[in-house]
């Protein structure tokens, strides 16, 4: 699945320079159709008659999931808990969900002091929660450093630069530092190189434009 994600989703998006309003990388949205496709495959293997997603009833993720379900398996029933009143009454916020997980010994990273959610794949990581909208929130203080998953605090990155040679063929990166790689291997390698320098991953879009 990771190979398919890199080859058929990430690389075509990079070739298309698909960056929302010139700033926002579509790391979350690009993964939703593949997640939905995998759900459908599992549903078929298990002979299930329904699939479910955790997207809220006001966002665009529900559209991404459900359009994929409808395109690939329109016969499946869609369960969307956030559009069910009984679910919203039981879990009006993150704190109630965290309490439920603690009570049922479900291990999650979120806590009362760190209630943000994370969406992570090999292309990106994004965070969401009210406290992150505070302009004074500082991810570099010790209690918040756990947010650095794909990179390090820039203050803790090496002081020396590192140069990376990328080979491109028809708009796709096919080698890093002279070593031929699959799309998934390219992403993992660049994530590792970029992460230790505090930049998350090497910016393939800008590199591709310069190549």
C-alpha cells in the first residue's frame, strides 16, 4: 500500500504542483481515496456490507471518503458516526473521547494536556486542536516537543548544511545521491534526510521546478 501511495498518489500530485493556494500541501486529502480503497478491499475480503469513517459532518474528509466508496463500491452502506445524534451526545468533544479510551485501555497519544490530533503519512504530518490556534503556543518548549515526529526542533538540527543530489526522469525522482530508488524509497530517504535538519522532508516541488 505504501508503494501504491507514493507511485500513484504522491508523485502525480508533485508533477501537477498541487499546492492549495500556493502554500498548503495536500498531504491529508491525497491519502483519503487510497484509505477508502483499502477499506473496500477489506470489506470484500470479510464479506462486510458496510464501511465507516470518522470524518466530521461539517468537513471535506467525509466527501473524499464517500465519493470513493460510491465510485468503487456503491452497494456498501456507509456508517458516519459524527452524523448520528446519539454519537454526538455521547462524545461532544475530545475530552470525552480521551476519557473513553482511558477507561477501555485504548492507547492513544492524545491527553488532556495535549488534546491535538495528528494526521500522518509518508508525505506529511498535520495537527489539529483549539490550543494550536493560540498564537503564543510554542512547539519548541520541552512539554510540546513531542509534536516533532518527522523532524527535529530546528534549534536542535545540525549547524552544517547537507547537499542532496536528485535524479529526475519525466518529472519523477528516480534516484537520491546516485542510488536508484522506488517512489516509496525516495520519500522515506528524503524524510530521513530532511527530518534531521528540521525541515520535515526535502521539498520535492521546488527541486522539481529547478531540475
